[in-house]
């Protein structure tokens, strides 16, 4: 997708888009029940979860690319 950003930057962009789409769910479901502090914490946890998943997928793709060469 974006060759100048790196070989697997499309995975990071997809993770960012999924996180941005999950923010309204966290705010509309968690905030009325537990408050804004907890909703912010849930949003941060979702961000780090998406970051970890993306890091795992990207490292797996890099390993597979190295094996294929």
C-alpha cells in the first residue's frame, strides 16, 4: 500500500483504523456505566491490544518473508 513507509505498514494502518472505529463503542457503552476515567482506560487498553496484535502480525510476516528468500 504505502511502500515508502515500510513493507508492512498497511497492517499498522488497519490496526489504527480498527482502534478508531472501536472508540465510540468504548465511549457509548463503558462511559455511562463506569465513567469517563474507565472509558479512557478501556480506550488505552484497546490501543495497546491493537498495537500488540499488529506487532505480532508484522513480525510473523517478516519472518515468513525471510524464510521464503
